């Protein structure tokens, strides 16, 4: 199982209401993708966090992650939700099965 974690910095003017909308859209749009097993997203509980929005997606393998990235729902989500509201991102992929070699996942 691969856990894809992405942290975002927000553009100036993106307020709490917009972040709530982003959270709803993340769940609505990314859960349409068949390869996605789980979606999480959120905002920080502490003020002035360096990365004030995150999303994470679980997929079965690196191959499924590639399919997820190319899925039209994901492309639309990035164009309509992420790019208009964020300035920077950092993405990290994790293998969640103990002892599994990620090269073969």
C-alpha cells in the first residue's frame, strides 16, 4: 500500500471558508478515482502553520499511483482546486506494508 502525502502553502487571500471548500472538493473529486482506496485532507489546528493544507491518498501500488496522477478527475482537481489556491507543495510517497520492497509494489 502506498500513502501519497502532499503539503501545500496557500496563496494570500485564501481564507478559512475557501479551505473548507478545498477540503470538500478534495473528498468529492478524488474519491471518484477507482484506484483511490482512501482520501484524507485537512487544515492545521495551530495558527500560522507553514503548510496550512494537506491531502493524502492511499493506493495499492506505485503503478496505481501513476494511474491516479493521470486520471481526468485528478487533473481537473489540480486545475480547479489546487493551482488557483496554492503557491507551493511538497509531496512524499510512503510504503505502508512492513518488509515490502517499494520497487515491487
